[in-house]
């Protein structure tokens, strides 16, 4: 099995430290750094999760480095502040070349993880969705005609509410391929709620949506049953939210390949 992931990527940086006093200069906590961890985020985290499940995975993503830096209180695991660097990158005018030049044949699925940072335009996404019968799309953009050819479209509850007026007019989206994640309430597909079976202590939600998407794709390709895939994806996401930082649910050490 071989999967191609396309989308915006970042570096997730977690700086853990102590907070023991308030600054005399302003009513803000004084953060004393202790240690730092970093790993690939967004689309790269989707690819990382797919690879961790033992699947051959390629990645096409931005070369501009986006950083998400989080300061986290070690004692409470509470995030104090997040600093985003290079959050909006220019749309790559050469991406049409990538689409035409790279062979998209030979992939069992194409996964688009669109965080709306500038790497993919609506036109790019629409074109990519025509290249494979197994296409999975996650997008932070408002839903439009450009995304309707995705076999499965995964969005969260806030993204659904942002696009509800459009989605409500499109029965093909509501009744066939729309998957809405609902946080700790589970997931909605075809008016059926898939509840989370195991209630766990949530330490960090960072990257959970990426893990869900990766698990959904891998299990669907193996089972050809979207309900089985949804339950598996939720189990994978449940594993990672119990850990601090951004993690993968699988155990395989295989790495994805960036090919652009």
C-alpha cells in the first residue's frame, strides 16, 4: 500500500518550563524554560502518522518553514502562549507544474491536508481530487464547489458551522462523504454519531485531527468500510490526546518521504 499526502506543513515546537512568580513589570507569569521538543506538524504529521502504521507514504508540502511555538507549564501541562512564525506563506505558482510533473499513478490514495496557510489554492485542490478514486480531504477553508469531488471530506465542528449554509444546499456532501469530528463527543457521519468508547484523560489535543485523518485513510483502504475506519480513527486519536505534545498512534519506525 502506498499513500500520497499533500498540504501545508509546519514544525511543532513545545517549550516546557516552570512558572513560579508574576513579573513585577506587568501582571504576567514569568516562564523559566526547562526543555524543548519538536516534530513535523500539520500535513507532515499526517504523513508521519501514516508511516507509523507501517504504510509507505510520500509527502508534497511547502519548503517555507512555518513554526508553531508553544510555551507550556510543566506542572499543569497548561499552554501559556503560542507563537506562530511564517503563518501565511505565498501560494506556490509552480504547483500546477508539480501536479503535471509528478506521477500520481501508483498511489492507493491521495490525502489533502489543507491548513489554509497558502500552499494550496482551491484550483489546485480541485485538480488533485480528480487524480485518484480514493481521495481524502481535510480543509480549514470554507467549503465550496472545488472540494465536492473528494471521496471523503473531513472537517471539525467549527469548520462545519463556518460552511453550514453551503453544505446544507448540497445533499451529495451531507449524505455521502462528509465526516464531522466533534471533539470528545465523537464523530458525525450520515446523521449517525460515532461516540468515543473509552473516556480518557486529555493531556494535549495538538495533532489529534492529523492522527484521526491518518487512521481513517489507512483503515478504509484495508477494510473498504468507512464506519470501521471511523471507529479505528477515533481509537488512534484517543491514544495521542493522552500524551503531551504532538505524537503518533502507530509504532512502526518507518519514515515518510518528502518528494518536492
